[in-house]
C-alpha cells in the first residue's frame, strides 16, 4: 500500500468531533416518506455523547477452574447539551414532558401529572444523532429506539460569567440502531 492509498488519500478523512447534528423528527413527519425538514435539526446542540453499552459478566467455578460468561447488555445514557436559544430548548423539553403526561404551566392548579408514559416520548417523534462530513452528508446515524428524557438541567446563572446558557438533557433508551449511509470506496 502506497502513501497515496493510505491515510493521506484525500478520499479518507477522519471523522471529526465537531461534525454532528441532533435530529428530532416529529411523528407526523416520521410516518410519511417526506424529507427531514431543516427545522427538525437541533443546530444549537453544543455536545452529545454517542450511544454506548456494557455487557456484564458472571464468573462460575467448576472444581479448581473459573469460567466467565457474558450476561446482559445495558445501553448507557446519552447526554445532550443544548445552547439556550431564546426559550427554544426549554420549550422543547416542556412540550415533550406535556406529551408524555406531565404538565406544569399557566392555568394549571399546580403541576398535573397523570403519570409519565415512556411511549409518550418516542411515539411523538424519533431522535437521531448523525455524524456528518464536511459537505453535510450523513456519515452514520444513531437511531435511539424507545427513547425518553431521564433528566434535564436548565443551566446555571452567574454574574461573573459571559458564557452561553446551556440545557443538559439525559436521554435513556432501549437500544441504538447504527446505520452507515455514506459509501466510501
């Protein structure tokens, strides 16, 4: 293999951490074959952890020898950090909570919780994390199956800081389906 065929070949560029987008496609758009609208992209996402999993193991002893066997697979939570853009991130979180069965807003006598339903999140839309190329084409896509919001932190205010206000979301999910959509030859 020559140098031109290896790493320095311009067709092969390493994936970069800053080339990603978070996509939330509402259920009405997800059901049809319509293309994803630009408004579905959460361009104000500052950071996101990619899906990961762990497999526990069990050790069994037979006479004087130990054997290890794989156990259950558990998917780890995804963290999404959003820049607060006006009140858009806050609005999205509250809207998702309301659709899942929890509402605390104007006109309500306190918070109305009919029980939060897991399906209330993923039935209202699909959540994807996409790695993209420098041209904006999708390199690979992580589809979070049966996702739900486990937690949200609406940031911290401080007089001695001029940083952007962020919203931190913790997303739980049952599994992640990874698809590679760009064919590099």
